[in-house]
């Protein structure tokens, strides 16, 4: 977006009661609300950060939508991704322009938009979604945001694997991500980044078990908690209420298959890298029992 | 980084006791440690995620360094930025390829590296640092990471203002950010994003007062808390200890100067947008007193 | 309360929509709700943990009210005390049967009830409240709960000091507790426990400054955060939302007046024990400057 | 403890490097440290909150030990209970003088001491411990603290059930508390309070399943997080590091056996009260299937 509004820009209108509206600016158009209308021409050629008034004197603040605003304003069929989590996912998967990434599933593309903005213009997001309604909504949303050039959308199941190989990262936003770890391992480049988001701790358990029984290393589980403060300087204190939980984030790295790769880990860390079978054998051997090689 | 290691790539070596070493790969070179050496040629042309052994049989896992790894491994003179905070800053400032951003101060460029990766290749970071040692270290660090092409480093004080105007965002990582809000306002485009990081609540107070007495809107204070979990599936629980605090994050948007821009806010939100002078006047007038227009 | 309900007991009725009602049981009485009535005689002589039905078939679960339930169900004029904070206050002030304690102000006696239950039957709470309506409500509430025998209520200002001396603990639940620290020090026994609850960080600053400029040691500031989990075992996860903040808790110990008491503290801890004057002098002297004795 | 120290009192000595020592005062005795000795007679007849010096000029601050200090200073064989958790347990179990309570297992009596102080002098703690060393240490610790008169210690297994019935509360601090829920239900009075402490989420799952398949209501899972702040008023901020996790707390109430007690709960709450069998049946019936009565 340039310094002044141009035709085709997306603008965020914020009402006095904090309702958010996204509009795409087009010369000659009007935007209608219960409190009157705004002429798009009043926006074009002028900077944002301004208040506009309807013919009834109702005021809207016109802002450039942030990535956070876009996530929260897009039409959606599915559970929203929280921007705090999306931000951490980009960091942990080490996404930046030029990187390639597989995402499954797309949902309404709330996370896809963040991922595409992270890797564009030279990188690419390959995103899989089975449900036709979500697939269509995702495509529309990405198109509205002019992000489709950086995303390949697959309306496909991933049981049979991904089309892409040697990608830098794979992110699974699915109910049962542990079912797709072999496909994930096959699609990742060596040392590639794995991530997943799951709401319940039961899912964490199954996913970590799945990662530890395969050649994934540096397994990590974390929560990102965002604590907002009230901004009255004379009475500074945290907000009364906050989001207590959105999801658990799980991350790992693809490592080469084979036992020898484990020898570098100290004992308590190695447990995390070893599968259950290997752990049982190792513990048995520590107890002086004979186990098969 | 391509799928196999090439000369010039930066590789992360992780020792069994979890020490991290960054090396830049060069044909014919050797990397020496207390436990023996690694030949760079053993890396070239092969994928990462592999274990390499020194001549004494000591093992190192070779990984592609993540953005998080780079932040934590770079030489530095100053307090580290936590990657959880850097991630949220990129989100809140709405950074993506093509955006322009002013940062002050640079420090050892831990945050600069994240910002540059977010806006490159078509955007730009303008970063200010007064201390010569930090300035030199920042330049070396960014050069090592091949990020200098996307960063303009100024070894200058910012009291007199910034060289740039109409930038998308300004981020202040300074002891007294409230002293530079006029310069910040002047450098930002309309609706542009302001951010700052301050460790103490006393600094939050002064910064929020400064923002509220100028034409900044949507002022926001938050903490990002990262809670790690242990990854033993049969005994899943949070880690025993965690980082309790790194810094408070403060964000705002530049809004047009002038009283009329405030009329759109509901009462309890408007307080945050109004300066102290205006608040005193408004409260006086609510109590039935006469105040100047 | 004995194992079966007796006349005079307080019983908690919980409706299907989680509304809570406290009733005092009296033979022959009926309790009326929008959904019909409950005969007190249906409770008398039988254990609790039972479901009772109105004549319209509406069900209420009859439970013994917990201390937590009592706090949250009592009539009140003031901000509620959270039971998580009340619990920690009892712990930090080291309250148990036989201890004596001053509380100011009483409010509607939500905290007083917890304190009285902690120190009864041989200890005593001396509680001060200036507002007549709060004072009356507190007395009624404590009387209903049969706790008045363990509480002395003063409808008085505390500017002139407390009537009691050598008490084990003093707890201030006031807007400006720092104004009453001399009175507090005078009322406490040596080594006695000080506590206060303040909602904002600005109040924390003033209170800690006040404590450090007087003979108080072991100053401590903390928040107690209660994170509830959903209890569906197959989908275990924290609740979506939680209380982000109730108040900051500040604690300290009375120490003997006089400089020599500071000599035992290591340097970084000693700062907390020293008043601002002393700190300024010490820092000046460390910089080699001459300061007045 | 009276206002001045008397023979037999327990006193806490805090060294300049923050080491804590508990001593029982006896006329004519001396307490020896690496830095010299303290004469008990210097304590007797004088208030606490004073600094005492050894013959080498080393200073110790003499304080009355708080309940928190006692927990953390007692000899122990087992994992410590955190005072923040102990405080919440007393609140949730609604303990106060006169109440009766079963605890299993005793461990080194860190929690027992808090429970005994809550219910004495007219109530009683019945505490079970199988390991002879823990049992002996617990008895010694309670004896030292003069709390044995309020505690009945059983060196017994609880598989066969508890000796006591109609107690107000039962608290299980065991590795597998779900194995003892029938014994717990049998020992509790109607509406009685159940509590347990478990470190891992896997234990939470099994315990909640166990409670929901029996006649327990108001099941609750929570964590208590204690966030300490630094106390330098000019640079107020949370401490850098904190305890991220000690244990999950699980609470419930005994309710009368029988289906009718469930009818009062709204749908989403009722799930928590229903056993797995009942839930499966209910869900089947909601799907229009035929299930047995």
C-alpha cells in the first residue's frame, strides 16, 4: 500500500463501537452502513489514519488493515487462528521470503495469509484442504488479498502424501496430525521444520509419540500466552480477563533416518528423540537384560 | 539455502551437551573444537539433519539454523531480544516483503535480522545506533547473514529526527522511547505502525502518557509469555521453570492530528486516545466547569 | 456443620443453571424460587450432597457452602476478594488458630470471613471500616456466619492509629495503604507480618517505596494466577478464558528500627531494605562522593 | 508464639546469603555455624525482627518462621509441596478449626503441617503413609512443630479403605489417586470435599475419568501460578524467571449415589457429572439409537 490510498486498496473502517469493516476501494463507489454512507472517493489520494463522517455525522476511523486485522476480519467457516500463534509459527518454522512450505488444512486461509506474506514474493505456500466450502472460501479470501500468486491450493486429501518434496517446512493444522507424519517426513528436506497446532493435550500426547517414534528431532511443545494491559497510565494494571488458551504448538526438525544420529544426544534429551520401542530396549539393556540388536 | 549444503551457507552444529556453533562453510576448511575437528567438505553437497563425527568419535548434529537459532547465537554486546517477542513485533507492525521500517537502536542486530527477513527483498530496514561498538558489531552480524543489502545502518543520534519519511512502521528499542515520539510521528505515514519494547512498567507508564498526549491511536500494551512443556508423552506437564518476563510490548497507530479524529471513539476507549490536557479539560467540563475551547 | 443438616445451618442450593442461593435452615420454613419452593424440613436430619425437587419438578443440588462459596454469595457493597488471593494472604501472613490480626478496611467482610476462620476460636481479627453502610453490612454478614465472636469491628478511621499493639499481622485493603505504614509498624509485634492488596501497579510502586523507607524487611510483590482447565478427559485443555488480573499482593515483615539491622543483607537484596534516602547516600558514596551522615 | 521469645520457641535465622536455619530455643544453649555461634540466651525475653551477631561479627536476622518458611525448612525425603498450592488446597477443601480431614500420603508432613494448622485445635487430620522412613520423619517433624496433638498418623496402606467415616474432606497426594476413589467416597460425609495433587496431565485424565464414573460432582481442575515481581520501585517489573509448574490441583464434592441427582445440571455441565458409561448411553440416545435403561 502506498502512502495515499489508491483504487484497489483494502481499507479498514473502525466504528465508534469498535466494529471493523474491510472495504476494497473503487472510484465512484459508496459504502453503506446503518449510520449512513462513506464515499470511496473521500479516501482516494489521501493518507489513512483519518476520520471520515457519514451524511448523518457518524464517524469512522480509516486505517490500513494490519495482518492481525485481516485474520480477524476475513469471512471464515472454521475456528480462527490467533495472531499470537501465527506469529510464533512463522518464527519457529523460520519462514522468510524464498522459503517453501506445505500447509494442511487450509481452512478459510487465516493462517495461509500470514504464511504467504512471510515467504512471498519468491517463496511459495502449498496448502491442502479437503472440504469444498473451505477450499472455495480460502481461494476467495486469498484472491481478495492479492495473495493467490504465492499460494498453490490443493483440494485434496493428504493420506496419499504431498505432491511436493524437499520443502523447507510443513505445518499441520488438522484434528489428527499424527496420522500424516510419514507423508510429512517424505515431503521435508533434511533438517526441515515441522509444526502443528492442536487444541487439546490428548492430541499433544499422540503427536509427540508419533514424532518420537520417527526420525524427528528437537521436539518442542509450547503455549503462547498473550497478556493485555489496560492503558490508563495512572492506573496501570493487566486487563481483567484474557484468553486462557487457544492451542498447543508442537515443533520438530526432520533428521536423517538411522540409529547413529542419536548418539550425539545427552541421556535425558535422547529420550525425546527415541521411539518407544528403542526406549524400552535401552532401558532393558540398562537393567542388564539381553535385548536383540 | 538449497536442499544440500553449498559453500557460503551458514550451518548450525549442535553438540551432545546442547552447545550451539555457527559455521560458514568453505571447501577445504576444518572446524576445530575441544573434541576434535569437522571437515567442511563432509557437509558440502549433502543434506542437513545429519550427524557428523570428529576424528575422536564425538558427534555433532548439523542443522540449518532457524531464525531463532541465529538470534541466540550471534555475537552481541547488548541484551538479547527473545524470539517470542520478535515474532509478535513482526505481526503487530504488519511487516512483510516490501514494507519500510525504522528501528532504533540497532544493538547487535538481533531484532534487525528478524525485521530484515520480514521485509526483504523489496522492503527496507533503516536502523539507528549511536554506540560505535554496537554499530560495528551489527554491521558485521548482518553482513555474515547476507542481510546488509536490505538494511540501511545509521551511526547517528535520533534526537534531531529520522532521515526517512512516510515509512510503514517505526520500532523503538531504547531506554526512553517517549523522548522520540515527535520524531516518530514525523517519520510515519498516516495510519503507520508504532512499536516499542521496554522492560519495566515505569517505562510503560511514561510511554503510554507520551502516546496519549500526541496523535496516536489504538494504543496497546501486552506481554507475550511462552510456556514450554516437557515432551515425555507418558508424563506430560509444563516445564518446571520458565522465563517470567522479558519485556512489555507497546504498540500504536499514527492518526491525523486534530480533535475531530477523536469523536469516533466510545467514551471509555476515548480516554486512551486523549492526551492528559484534553482529559483534564473533558473531566472538568463533565463536572460542569468552564474550560477553554 | 454436623454430618446431617440441623436447624440453623447454612445450606447452598445450586440450580441447574448454576445460580447459587444461601439459606439458613429453620423447621417449618419454605424457600421460594421462580420454579417453585423447597421445604426446609426436607433438609433437616439428612446429609447434604442431595438433589431436592420443587413441586414443579425443578431440581436443586443442596451442598454445604465452602469458604469460597460464602465469599462469592455474601451480600456486598464493594469489590469482591478472589478466594485464590484470600488463600495466599492466609498463607503469607501465617495465620492459624490463636493469631491476632488487624484488617483495614472491612468492606462487606468477604476477606474478614476467611481471616476469622483462620484464627478462630482462640485468635482474633480486629477490623476497621469507616463507611457506615459497609460497616453494617459486614456486621450482618459475620453475624449470619456466626463469626462475630472472633471479630472486633471498629467503625473508625485509622489515621490516628490502631487500638491494638503487638498483633501478629496487619492487612491493609485500602486505596492508599502507604499512608498508614507508621500506624502499621506501631501496631505490629517484632517480626510481625504485613500484607496489602492493590489493583494497580502505581499503587505497588508507592507502597513498596513506603515500606523500603521504613523498617520493614523481606518485601515481596506477587500475583496469584488461577488457570482453570476443562474437565472432559478425552479433550483435556485449559478453559478458553480466565481472570487475567485481580490484584497485586504485597507482603513484608516488621524489623527493628536502626541501621545495623541492614548489615546482614547481601548487596542486591539490601537495596530492597533500604529507604530511598539511604540508597541515594549509598550510591553517592560508592561513586566516591561525600554525603551528609 | 508470644511477643518475646520464650524457651521452646522455634526461631528462623536468616544469614546474609539468604540461608535459612530453624532452631528451638533453650536457655544456655549455643547455635554453631561456620561463621561463629549465637547464644540462645540472646534471644530469650526479647522480640524478634532483630539482627544478632556471632563472635566473628557475622550477622543473622532472627524472625518468627512463617508457615511458608516451615514448609521449606523441614527435613524431607519427598518432593516439596509449594505453599501457593497448600494455600489453595485449604481454601478449596474449606478447612477451618473443627473440621476433620483424611490425607494420603503423609510424605514428610509438609502439607500435613498446613492442614493441621488449619483445623486445630478442635479438628483433626488423619494422615496415611506406607513408607516407614517417611512415616518416622513426618512424626518427628510434626512433633518438633508441636502439631502431633492434632494429627493421627497411620503407617498403613489404604487399599483396604480408611478407618474414619463422615470426614469433611479427603486429600490424596499419591501417584495413582484414581485407585482409591471408592475408599474416598466411603469415608466422606455427604457433600464432603475431595482434593488431589498430581504433577502430570496424564494423571489428571485418569483421575477425572475416575471421578466422573462415580458419584462426585463439581469436578474442577486448576493450576495456581505465582508470579513474583522485582521490588525496585523505579524499575518495577516481574522477576526474570519463575516456577512454571508444580502440580495440577483436582477438586470435587461427594454427591449421593443415583441417577436422579444429575437431573439438575444443564447439559454442558452435566457431562462432567456423568460417568463414561452414562455419557456413551446419552450420546447414543441423542443420535436416536436405542440403549438399555
